[in-house]
């Protein structure tokens, strides 16, 4: 398990998560699969490293549920479903209900996966 002892590394991981979520949705919007994959890889890597901090690691993503970019909010919500399910699912439902946006498609998929037991973030 990697050793993370300073606040800066957590901050960097949160920034990596945000950048990856934005990149993923930019690739989705531009229909560029390689860009989507780079974004998804950055997000998953940040999650894995945050999880190395222990059960509280993902809590550092909670403030992202209020981020102005819906792409960041939707990925944060999907990642936090097991940590704070009521709030995270409410964010996913709000984005899903908002209409056809790049984040709407992700929210729809995450809600469907959660309902069917397949959300793996």
C-alpha cells in the first residue's frame, strides 16, 4: 500500500480526479474514445490512490458533489455511492433528470449500473 502522509498529495489526487472527469466528458462530447479512456484512467488511478489512505480516502471527493462542472459532479457521485449513498444517488438523479448533456449519459449509466449491482467505482 502506498504511503501518503501529506495534504498536498491528497490535493493532487483530487485535482487528478477532476481533470480526468473533465477529460472523459470532453472525449464523450467530441466522440473521441482515446480521450475518454485517458480521462477514465486518470479517474480510476486517483480513486485507487485515495483508497490507499483507508476508508476516509474517498471522503476527499465529497466537495466535488457541488462542483460547477456536471462531469465532475457525476463522476464524484458515482465514486461516492458506497460512502454516502443518499447524497450521491441524489446528485446522479438530478443530473440524469437535467436532460441531454454529456454528464446526463454518464449519470444514467451509473444509476442503471447501481440499480443492477454493477457500479464498480
